[in-house]
C-alpha cells in the first residue's frame, strides 16, 4: 500500500442555507475563501451559513494538494492516518464532524436523536436521516453568540402559565410541575393552531416588562418575539416554546456550550466553531416552514428533560490543557468519547509543541500567521487554513503574528 503524509492541508466546503450571513459578513465564507487553490470566491449577494471540514459525505473536506475527498484518503490509509486506537473504537472514519457556522437568522427549534432512534429513523427513511449515529455537539463562540438551549427551571416557567391563554396547556389536575408536565405542555403548544398562538402572543403583550422580569424572564423577551416573528410566521408555535420554556443565552468569544443527544436548542445569531459526533440527523419542531416540521409527538416524546438540559450544565468551561509545554492551549472536554476540542492562542514569536495524540486531529486557523511542522514537513498557517494531523504525529506550531487555532482531537 502506498504511503501518505501524516500532516497535510485540507479544503473545506461552504454551504448556503438561508439562515447564514450575507457575503463577506459570513466568517464561514471568509475562512473558506482563504484556502489557496480551492477556487472558492465569496459572492456578496449570496448567503453563506456553514464551512464543513470533516469526512462526512455532505460538504466533504478534500486533500488540498490532490483534491481527493478526505473520506477516501482515510479508507486508503486508515492505519497511518486514523491510528489503531481510533479504528478500534470508531472504525475507518472520523468520529467527529467540525464546522464553522455564521448565523444571521434563527435555525429551527431542533433536537438530534439518540443512537437507537437514529438507527430506526435511518432504516425507515435513509434519504432524510442519512446515518444511524447520535449527534451530541459543542459550540464555541467566535463572536457574540445568541441561542436558546435547554429548559428554564420549572419554578420559573409555571407562574407564566397562569395567564388565561396558557392555562389550558397545563394538564388537568396538575398540582406541581414535573418533567412530564413540561413535556406535555411543549407537545400541546407545538400542536396549537394559528389562532391559539396569536391569542397567546396578544396575551403576552398585555404583561408589563416588570411582571415579566419578576418571573425571571429577560427584559428582551418582547424584542425576541418581534424578531422571531419577522423571520418566520408570526404564528409559529416553536417561537412560544423557545420564549416561554427555554434558556436564552448570550455567549462571548471563547465561551462554549454542550448539547447532549435529544437536547433541545435553537441558535439565533453569531459565529461559532461547532463540533459534533459524526451525524447529520435532526428533528425539527418549529421555527421553520410547516412542511419541514417532523412529527410533533415524536419530537415531544424524544425531548431530553433532565439535569443535562438545565442552565448550569449547558455551559462547557475551558480549562488549561496539560498536553502543551508553554501554556498556550485550552481544552473543551464534553462528556462524550468521540472528541475533545483544543483552542490555541499564541502570541507572535512563540512556539509550542502541540500534538502527539493517540487519534487524529483536524485543525483550523481562525486568525494570524505562522507555520506548522510535523512528519518532516513545514507548512504555512494563515487564517482559514485547515490541517489534518494523523494519530501519533508530533507537531510543532510557530506564531509569526498572534495566532488562534481550534482543533477537534482524539486524545
């Protein structure tokens, strides 16, 4: 079998979902355009949503030098590129999928189904559910990042449902709320007709900002409602689930969140680096056209409602990585086995021995310039450059200007 380099540059693929940012406002597009020789140019009249740079069949990464899809390269050289540890655990493919997202309009209210459900959905409808894997994910903010994720405390939600138009969603005989109360309420709201949704929104407008804040909701609640109404139908019931029942979060650059399989979320705006288990499955419950919504009963029954979806457990703190010599790396470690994420921030003129992991690494430079050395090669590093680093490959990084890199790794 022929050999291949253990360190090489990749080109990613940028896509054009309408929730993306326009033209050069999109970080995903700007980074994609920086890849030399890839032939991608930003059109300022086009929307750019995501830059994918994994081995998934959709929007695949390619070896920059040969144009060969990364998936083909890994299958041809799995022992040297993936390493025995990753192959034994995850097979002859990357277990993770890294992306850059640039968001200007809310994504659908969604969950990513767990493994058993994903397998059933894939078997039944492989065109819509293209794999049988779960999709827990992390998102790290590269700019101010707004989102809804997980559930508000039940003691915060329940008082608002004393409003006349909401009272009917509370199951009869309920004395105190529990997780199943919330599940039934979410199901009911998502099934509500347009007139009911409109009545609720009118009822909410009658509440004072002071009353809303006293119940623990953000003062921006009414502005959020207006914004989501302008982006989608004013009678989309997913809007009410997000506003009334979910945590509204704003992350600053470097802050991260973890979404478990079946965890409800809706990203609103900002630029992020995202990484997930290798899957592209989604169930949509709202904030999208009616035709794009999945079964509400399936969506509601699948929803994760437990401690992992509470506010305190959604945030994923970064901690100093012990694997680098000079302290320029932070580690984001989600409670799953498929990947960790490393962030490198190096001042100009510094160098760092970065990688010698038991599994593969895929890294993208967000800003700055420098060089990366490994497997007897020295490659230029600039913003938008993406690299594949094989398992058990010692790698050195040098910064000519202040350099920031994010990398999905198997440690």
